[in-house]
């Protein structure tokens, strides 16, 4: 059965230059209107940097848990893939991740008061430091520090196929089952409209397993804007 790491490897073998995530920020705020596109190679670079941070800085591996307190976003995707690269369990939604080994969040207060280690994520694409990180903060300022980690990653240990990969909405998926074969056509381009982060992550894995890509929209679109996006982005499936 494919795993998240094997899916990423297949993307790089197939066509590393092809876009694999296209993200639109449509929520009100300073970043509204951002469009970010990541090729397979660029996605892998982000994943590898984050995985190196998890393994080297936080000493995480199989059996560890990483709680993602993040919205459906391109940054959420590479943090999930990084956690899977080290063999950790990704926890999204609810309160069942309160005892996680690491909290990855865009909420400065949550990062500051986390009971354990934390990473503070700044969602803006061009951020070079978090505007909310205090000088004496213990949480990693992702925008400032992640770029210092290497672009290549080698896992020290591999998770078992039956080890938990994702806990979301009270359900759990093992490493051997988290990549679902949904019968999608090869090269599918899936439009994901926000919603539950767990749903976004599993749909992205399924699309990449079919040598496809995802267009992720955060925020509400009216019918006209949605139709325009479907047409301009070559979307073949709404999920």
C-alpha cells in the first residue's frame, strides 16, 4: 500500500516541475488575494525542511504525535507531510491532541501557552518572521527559522503500516490506509474548498497518488467566482 512518503517520491519521479498545490486565500485579512503555486520539487523542499526540524530539533519519530492547529492551507499540507516523513501521528481538530509532543499553530497565544514544544506558523507567503513572536518566546518562529534546515531528508526510522498516521474527527487512519484509492483518473486536478483539514489532507494524498494535483481554496466563493476558477485552473473534479 502507498504511504505519504512513497506518494511524494512518486510525484518527484513523475514530474517534479508540475504544479501539485495551487492555493487561493479568499478570507478577509491582509493576505486576501494570495495565490501560491507549489511544484512537486518545491513542495518536497518545504516538507524536507520541516521534517528535518521535527527530527533534529524536536527529536520526533515513530510514536510521536504532532497536532496541527492550522486552517486548510498550503502550509498545513507540508507540515502534515513532514510529520508523516518522520513517522509521527498527525492530529487535527478537537481536543484529542492536547497531549501531543508538538503543537504546530498559527495562534500566537496557543504557541506561547502550549504545555510542550510548539511551532508558530505565519500564514503569509512572504513572511520572514512572525510579527507576534516575542523575543523570549520558546516556540519556534517558523518564518524565521525553517529556512535554515536542509532541503534533503533521511528518516532515522520508518513507521509500521498499522501505526496511526492521522487522527481526525474521532477517526484514525493507519499508515497503510491513509492514502485512499478513490478511483480518480490519472492526472486529476481536484478543487478543495476549505472545510475540515483532515479531509483536505487525505484528498491531497489521493490526488497525488493518481499523479494529480489540488487547487485549495480557503474562504467562500460565489457561483460566478467558482466557475471562473474551475475554468482558469483546469479543475476536473470538485471535492
